[in-house]
C-alpha cells in the first residue's frame, strides 16, 4: 500500500490540543473555506469554524492543511478483510492489519464483518473482535461487528459457505452476542427462513441494526420484517430476490420503502454504474450506505486465493459461479460514485460518513466534523487523492509524497 502507516508515538506523553488550519472543511452546515478544526486532548473535536476557533484555542500544536480538502473519516460497516488479513482468522494481527490497510484508503472506523462458517469459528472470531477492540488498533477504529451469516438463504448464498447455512435460532444468537461482549452492531439475515422473523424482533430489541441480505424474501415478507424492526438491506441488488413487475422482492422493497437504508458496493462490477445512480436518485443519499465488502485479497496482486480468484480487481469463486467479495476501498468508492452519479462531493458525502455511523449506532461520536465527536478526518488533495488519515486526532496514515 502506498504511503506510510504511522503508529502513535505520543502514547505516554502528555497530550495537548491540536489545531488544523486553512482547510476546505466539509461540515453539516456547509463547506468552510479556510476552516479551522480544534481537537481536544482526548482526540475529540472541540470546535470547527472560522478565525474565531483559532483565536480562542490557547496553546495547541498546529497542522496547516494548506487549502486542501478536509472530510469526515469514512465509516465502513461491511468489510471482511484486506491486504491478506481477514476477520474470520480470529487473531489480533488480522484485525490490526485490516485496520491499517483500510486507514490507508480513507476508512477511519469499521465493523469487522464475519462469514458463514462453523459456529465455533464464528464464536472465536467474535471473541477476538471484542478483545481486539478493547486493546485498540493501529489504524481505523474497530467499532464492533457485522454478523453476516449463517442465517442466510441457500438460494441467494453467493460465495457464502452453503454447508454451514442454517435457520435462525434466538438462543444461538444470544450466544453470539455474548461472545462478542455486546459488540454486534449489525446483523444480516434472511427473514423468510424458519425463525427469521423472531430473530429480527430479538435483534432489533437488543439495539442491533437488522439488515435483510442473502435473502429470497417476497415483498410481503420484507414488509413483515420491517414491521418487526428490520431497517437495512445488505449490498443492495446483490444476493437478494430481484425486482420483478409481479413480485418486487427484496430489491424492489429496498427501493420503495423509506424505512430501509440500502448498502451499496460502488465498484462498477457488483452494480452497474447506471443502477448506482438509480439507487441514489430513488433513495437519496441519506438512505444509501456505502460499503466496500472487501475481502482478504483486496490490495493484493491478481491471483488465486483459496477458493477464489482475482483478476483485474474482480474477485470470483474459482468455478465462476459467483462474485466473492470485492477489492474496493472507500476512497475508490467515493471517486466511482462521483463519476457514476455526477453528484457534487457534498451531496454524496453522508453516504460514506453520517449514514454508516447511524446504521452502526455510533452517530453520537462518528460521521461528521462536529463538536463532541471523535476527530476522525481525512485530508485530500485537489484530485481527491488521500494525503493523510487521522483517527481520534492522531495521524495514522500519511502519503509518501505528501
């Protein structure tokens, strides 16, 4: 990966305030030219604004953004791995490697996402996520877990391990929640399965965002799931019953139902560029949640990786039967979405920041350049190439030519 990954060398040293000056800052109130961002000693945003912020900050270390773009850091709620690392390997080193790789591509916080596997393997991965989150990672902040599988439809399994698929069971779900120490923030399942609707109710009551995915549900079944608390679809258009004029399916329900926020993989492979624009036009950016769905081979050269093969950045099962995740990064997704939709940056930005933060249940501390939230931000040049990544006020990535 290009650039330098930076470990925080200030640990154990008395922290001081930091002031980012002269940035083109994208805030909820609009774009601030020559903006200033004041970060407190705990790595939270104390103030964002004009000259008054700099005038009243007191003693602080200064970072001059030199007129470059300053964005809230990207939040990825659906990412399995990258650079050879993967959630399901169940080690701190894997989560830390994922964290560092994706920080170098614009992600400042993420949900480590599981795959369908044996119950023991899933539990081990969940426990590792909990321990690793407590320990802390060197790059992007680990917010929690996205449980994807094993409660998925065999008809829409895609690259998921069909031999380990099963119907939802609330007792087993509670075992998963306990293993994660309450860090499961989002769960994908197929509500039409036996026990599916009960699982939707149980998860939503536990404060976990329920996403309909790898599902062959009918439109009526989706409406039932919404009534029980489902509020999202997983990688919309992929791994779901398609839109048909006599049966709208999950795809049609996602387009029509305001209650559903739709995940989207904007690599131009999983979803045609015109359909990317269609989704934004239909739902609006506040109901589109951009994700990578990146797997362990993201960032690696083309080649064979286990049961998958990657060529020109496309990842397929070796038998060619299904796409098998992506090699996408969040910064690449942003550039693609800008090109596919023709929207200005400020219109698309919530889909990468505030929306995923909301879906992960962390909008009180992530997703915007706003006082009281973590100082997670990116500095980009005129070409929207990443110059630096900051997590809780600490620079964790710096491009080598910056």
